[in-house]
């Protein structure tokens, strides 16, 4: 069975999860692969303990173990999982469509998950009095100024970024998760708001839902 190593922690206001670890969890679910989750403590990751560096040379999460194989980086892991199981292909067959999906996935990774989202998400892992409200607002403003207008244009009336649900939408599942906790208003961007809600309604979102505890989402059962 595949083991996913990631950061997840229960708080009174919901369960918080690594955004990149959540990307991987969503694909494990979408592909119907059996897996279990091992939570890694945020302290061990921030301190770059040798046991973390032994698995992920940058000292980050997520990584997966599949038998003797250790793979890190959510994008690389998700490509591996998509190829490992033929169930529910998350990339089209045509090279041009595959490239388009990968480009949009990269946009979300670099433009959102590594840029604006941590400004909003990291403070939620700290006590309220320690949160930097200015930084959180800067993150929200970045989404409003740059990301949501791009999503409105790219969705262009479709349900998902490439028409069908694909690897391009997977990082946006983590955006949907963060904004569920944050409660940021998205109503000025009607297509984006409907899209994020659509993502939350997918079965795979249950594995990263802030409403479901670490214990409730530690394992998934079927393998096709
Ligand atoms: N490109 C990597 C990014 C991984 C990443 O930044 N993970 C965060 C958690 S969401 C982390 O471990 N941060 C700790 C650190 O950067 O020291 C991926 O997609 O997996």
C-alpha cells in the first residue's frame, strides 16, 4: 500500500492540511488507490530533521512511499499516481492537451500555492493573536488582483480548467480547502466561486475537507 507523508492537524475551527500534501491526497482518491497517511510534525519539517531530509532532500512534505520507492514533490507524485493506475485518467491523450493541463498546474503551483496562499494559510496554524492580519490580507488581495481574473478568463464557461477534471484542477482543490477555512468572499468572481464550490463537491474533497478530522481521513480503502 502507498503511504503518504504529510502535515495535518486538528484545530477547533477545522482540520488544517499541507496544501501540497492535499494535492496528493486528492489524486490518490481520484485514482482509487489504497493508501494510508502518516502525519509528520510541522516542527520536524521546519527544523529539517535528518529523518525528513533522508526522504525529501529539501526537507518538505509531501512524499510517498510505494514499496521501496520514495517519491517527493506533489506534481511529480501526482504524475506517477496518474500513470500507475489507468483508472480515471487525469490527463488527456493528446500531447497539446497534456501540455496545456501541465502549464495550468504549474500556474497554480507557482502563482498560488507558493505565492499568495501561504500568506493566508500559514497564520491559520498559529494562535489568533499571533496571526499577521496584514500578510493575510495581502494574500487575499493577490488572489483578487491576479488569480481570480485569470480563472474567470480560463474557465470561460467550462466546469473545469481543461473542460474535464484533470491534474490542472488538483492544486485548486487546495485553494478551495484554504478558502473554506478562511471564509474569504469570492462573490465578485462568479465563475471562480462556482468552480471552487464544484471542487468541494467532488468525493475526493472529503479527504481534505476541514470538516473531517485527521483520524477520519487517515486511510482510504480501495484499489482498482
Ligand atoms: N514543490 C513542492 C513544495 C512542497 C512544500 O513547499 N511543502 C510545504 C508544505 S505545503 C513544506 O513542506 N514547507 C516546509 C518548508 O518549506 O520548509 C511540492 O509540490 O510538493
